[in-house]
């Protein structure tokens, strides 16, 4: 009788705790992680680095200021000059080079944005997987707690039957052993849940103690949620590779036209005391021609062409890999979806009925104790397999979202 009261108290306590627990969703957890985790700051800093580099590269070279004294006799003071000149000069790239360089740097910023999105999606994927693991651990605890409570009640029932001579000592001891093992499995699952929640809490920075995790599968409608093929254009890694191709195209254009001269503009004030009008000003314009372009220029052209070819082939290879991964993940998703639906609509109801029927048949002498144990074991295994099929299903959803560059926080999700 004491065991019955203890079991009743455990069930009531579980109900009270569940009722008082706060709830959270995978969307809230991902949102918290994207505002808390250091990797989110890294993603933002990647763009800032690119923008800062653009400003630095487009900035004009520092002007040169010179003060020259000429014609000073030996041993004379500085004021005995024949000619004094104050000048300020500025070097400039050829205008076309400046335009192309600006375009290449703008592309570099676009590439940094794509890389930033990729970093955020990687972080989101890790958080979603951590949430999935914690949710699965939570569900596993529920299943094993229910199983432990059921076997505890059944062991108590067999022990009472043994006292009345309606069951054997062997069956009573066997039932007690099963109850003890089930309780131990439940305690282990509870520790695994604590570890999973702690890992998720570290990633998000929010307190998940006593929080009930809502199933991440609630938004799934049918097995055709994902198409057989999808455009690669939304994938941030593909965008980054495409930007690399555009950037190397501009670099190659600059290298090919490397023979174009650099410009130098200078403004000067000159003083020649012996002249009737000693002070006058002037402007000088010069060009710097790359005489050795035939050697250095050819090498730079070859390098930029090779980098462009590498970038183009990296994008082609990525497209091939993307198509294969997408097709495989879509098929895995549909298979997992079919399995989840089959378990939900057919396997689970039959397993529950079979387990209950076996116990009822045993109580009236129509089934053996071994048949009851087999039915109970099968019911537990089917519950855990059903849970695992849900985990596999959502893992494929995470993979497909990452491939398509889709965030769980976007409007259409």
C-alpha cells in the first residue's frame, strides 16, 4: 500500500511541476542565441572589417609637402637663398582603375555580408540541433517516467496476486526487477536531460530550469513542404563564391590595364629674390609610366586569371554538391515524415492496445507473464522509436533550411 501512495504522490508532483513550468519554443531560443552568442558578434564584425577595408583602400595617398632652399653659399645663413620653393603634391591612380577598384571593394562587402549570413545560419543550425536534443531528452524522460510508473504499479499488483496465491514468487520477483531497471533508466534519462538543457542554456544565455520545451515539429504540415529542387541563389555560401568571381574579374581588369599611368598633381609657391616679381605660383602635372609592365604586369595578369578560374570552378563544384545534398535531404525528409505518420496513426495505437490487452488477458489467465513482458517491452521500444523518428525528421528540416539559406525566424517560417 505504501508503494501505491508513493507512486500516486510522484504522479501528482509531476503534474504540478508540469503545470507550473514555463514554456518556450525553438523560435525564442534561436532568437536569444542570435543576440547572445559571441559567434553572432563575429558575424557582424566580418561586415565591419570589409567596410573598413573599403574605406582604407579607397582613401587617397597622403600628400607630400616639401620646402626647398636652393643656391645658398657655403657658410651662409638659410635666409641667403637664391630660390625658395614650397610645394604640395598628390598622387592619383588612373581614373578607370579607381572606378574598378571601388567596384571590386563593393563586391567584397557583398561577399562579407554573405559570409556573415552563413555564420549566423551555422550558429542557428547548432542551436536548433541543441534544442532538438534537449526536447528529445525531455520527451524520453516522460516516456521512461511513465514506463517506470506503470511497471511499479504492475509489480505491486503482481506482488499482491502472489500473496493471494494467484501468481508465483518468480513472477513477482521478475516484475520487481523490471520496475527497478525502469526506474534506473528513468533516472539516467533525467541526468541526460540536465546535460542537454545546460548545453542549450550556455548557447542561448537564458535560464531553462523548469522550462517545458515545445515540440519543434508543430509547424510541419505535410511531406511536400520542400520541393524536389530549389534555386541555389538563396544559399549564402553560393552568394559568397559568386561575389568572389565578380571580385576577381575586376582585379583581372585592373591587372590587364596595369600599363595605364599614375597621375601626380602638384601646387607650389616659389620665391626668387633676384627677380623683379620674386613670388609666383604654379601647377605641375606628371604621369608615372610602368616601364617594367612586361614582367610584373604579365605575372599579375596570370595570377588574377588563375584566381578567377579557381573561383568559377569552386562555384560549379558547390552547385553539384548542393544539388546532391538537397535531393538526398528531401528524400530523407519524406521517408522520415512517412515513418512518423505511420507510427502516429497505426503503430502507436496498436502497441498501446496490445500492451493493455496482454495485461488484461494475464489477469484472467488467458496469457502468460512472458507475453505481458514482451508486450510491455515492445510498447516501450515503439515509443522510443517514434520519438527517434521525429528527431530524424527535424534533423532533415534543419539541413534543408541551411541548404536553402532559410532562417527559422524569417517571415515565411
